[in-house]
């Protein structure tokens, strides 16, 4: 049912899910690699979704608390999501997420910054209301090239359990 | 310093900030209008940021827990942000946000759904570390055309205080 997609072929036949709920034990850490944030992508995202001046314009950014044109926090979150998809979600029996806790925007993300995304499993338990599904609570950390955390969050993911995925 | 922007003129001269921290008292409710979610926009966002099959492909969506192709939760959050920008942030002395609590994705968002975004002020206090800045904690609610909540979250916003904005 689940498959990896690329930008040109969203209907590619599904790739078998390699990782089920059992493959996300408490304490596991996964490095989801890096992404460099492009200035035009910052402005494009902001025009669509968060057109506050400090996300659109160098002068307004310089005059803001951030000290320069910087990415919408929602853009940073979306970029982290992309890294997690490529890092493990597209190869897993992911069933979506019911929500996020404690999303923190700790420092501005500037054009040219390179962000590293990591996840750590904090908690894992079967989902009471759905026998074939397990819940995983993770902490995601996004650091910039100076090793400074720019965003952290904790969130829940739902994954098929092995007997279910194999059935 | 802060101005309203449109998609074509990101460097438009700033519009005066009409609302400062004092204009967001506890209990205030603001309706930020509606947005109808386009199928192609769902797929475009998913290709860029969240290429899980149920956000890209009708068949995979139908086979998922969601029951159909549905928007990435991050897309729903970004659309809510846009409504808040248009509803009040672009006319306010907004200084950004330190974070979000308790983001809940309660129901899938399908192509053609019309989402209504509302905010309610839960808490307002001066920011201890910055004399000219006030914090506002808000609950944001996103309902679909059936009146069903699809997303809720609580988050903090920073706003210039009146004496600061006028100075």
C-alpha cells in the first residue's frame, strides 16, 4: 500500500513497507540528513502561506527581531517533514499522525542555512482503539550548520504493526 | 516596519501596524474567513514536503486510514497561517512566534473542502525579557464545511506594545 514517490511520478507502484511499528523502539535515533534552505524558496513559501514582511523582504527582516530575512516557521517544519519522509517514513508502514506537541522555533532560519534533521523515539505503544496499529512518540530536532537548534518538536506517528503489515 | 504584501509586490512599502499587543485581550475571538482546498494544491504541497502516498494518490488515499486522498497536516497548518495573516497578522505589529502547543489533526482534509479558521485569545502578558513586547496565547480552530474541526492548536505570538509601536 505504501510507496516511495518522486516529484515526477506520484503514481509510481508502491514499494513494500520495510519498517513497521516494531522497528521504532524507545531510544532509537535516526539521522534524516541535511537540507540547504534557498532564499527564493523562503520567499515563495512565505508568499503562499505566511506573507509577513520579515519572511519576504531583506529590509523588513533586518529591522525585525530576527535580524534578517528568515524562513516562516511553517516552512522549517515542512522541510523537516520532507527529511523525515526521505529518512524513514516512505520506507515505513506510516499511517499518518494525530498531532504534535511543543513545537519550538528557537532561532531564525536564514537563506543558505543547512539544516540537519534528527528524530529520537521517546515512547512506543500499541493503539488501544486499533489492534493493528502502534503509536510512536518522537522528538525531532533541527540544527543549523553552526550546531544551533532552530526547531524542536515532539509528535505522534501511527504505524502498522508487523502482523498487520504482513497480513 | 510591518506591512501587508501581495504575491506580486513583496517589497511594497509597509502599511502602518493597526493592532498592537493591547488589541488582543483575553477572550477575544477573530474569524479569519474561509479557504477552499484545491486538489492540485494538495498534491503540489505533498510532492514538495510530505510525499506520503495518501497525500499524492487517490488509490493510496482510499486504502489508507483517511479513506481518500487528503492534505498533509502541514499543508492545513500553512493554510490556516495564511488565513491568520489576512485576518489580522498583516495589520498587526506581529513580531513572530516562539512556538506552538498541542497541534491536533482531528480529521482528514479532502479536495474541495472549505475550511474556516478562527482564533481565540487565551492569555496575554508582557514579555519579561523584552519590555516593548507582549505575548499572546491563542487557540486556533479550523473547521470544515460540515462544521467538523479538522485541526486545532494553541500557540504563542509576540506583538509590539503600543508605546513601543508608536515610538
